[in-house]
C-alpha cells in the first residue's frame, strides 16, 4: 500500500506541513503525521488531499532522559563545574539561522543583567561559538549519552525555533529531564507541549522581548515547579511512539 510519512521523507524531513501534488497524490493511501497540527496545516495548503491520515508523534528514550532527584542533581552540577546556587539555562541545536541562536544570545545577555545567578550552556553548535563571558559555556556537538547528563542539571530550556518545526525532539528530551521549557508557538510545537507542566509558549518568536517575558514568568514559578518523574516517563516515550508507528504501518 503506498504510504507517505511526513516524519521520515527525505524531501520533507521534519517539516510541519507539505504540498502533495494532485498529479500523484491520489495514489497515496495514507500519510503519517507527527502532529494533528501538521495535518491541519497540510490540509489547508492543498485544495485536494485524499489520503487517510494517522498521527504518530515522536519519542525519546525515558531510560536516558529523566529527571534527577534534587540531591543527585546538585551533586551532578558540582561535578560538571557549577554550584548549587546556580540556575542553568540551556540551548541545544545546530547553528542554522532558523534555530534562533542569534536571538538566543541576545536574550541571554538581557537575562543575565536581571538574574546574576543565571548560567548559560549552549550545546550542539559547531564548536566555534565565542562565549560573551565566563557565565557562558559552549560544548559543541555531544552524543545522546552525554547530552542527557547536561539536560539533567538544567533548570530552563529555550527552544528558539524560527521555522515551522514538525515536532522538536530536543524539546521533549529537555522536558523529560525536568527542565521548564520556553518554546516558539509555531508549527507542531504547541501540540507537543500541550498539558506539559512548566512549559511556556512564545507567540511572537522573532521578538526578543516576548522571550524575555516568557522567561520572566518561568523564573517567577521556578520554586513552585516540581518535575513529576511518573508523568515525564510516559511523556512522548519512545516505546509508545514505536507502538503507534507499528500500528499505523500495519493498518
């Protein structure tokens, strides 16, 4: 049965929505979408859209990405060069402009002026990032095993995507590790963090002031926020994703 996956196609990989040409689109029986928002946006872009659809999402390994208890978190922070009093803001992606690194750097400078205990950690860039001062660190690319231990010592995670993300895998990895997450309100992101405690959406993602306001709210709620290990274990778990994907493939 001809099947099209919006999550896995080489042409449309990770895109939120796509155009399905009518010249061959009626030969596609089923499309697998990462999110319902991706389907609705795709449907609006196509005058004719005939395939059946299923929503499979994505998933992260809950055995690797999970929150530490407070005592273990403090211990890991010290091992990695931070103090118990530090608050850590993370950014994880590659340096492509659509990922918003330039915007994040401007945001970080603003936030440091307001919150002196804030430390900023950038992961996934090419490694040639020039840190503004000693409160910034840039680690370059890390394997997932290494990434998890840094996400687990974080407090806040900014997902400054400036394009219509299909899902945002690093976003859920950071959330599963117990971070409060601040993310762009575009693409499939709102559906991904729907009902996630400690999540904040930025409706104007190209405006640094909007990110600052969202972070200010997260900061004001940091002491009352408690990561729920049971909830986060099932939150976009890779085993549940695999089950949905296999059901979709066999339907």
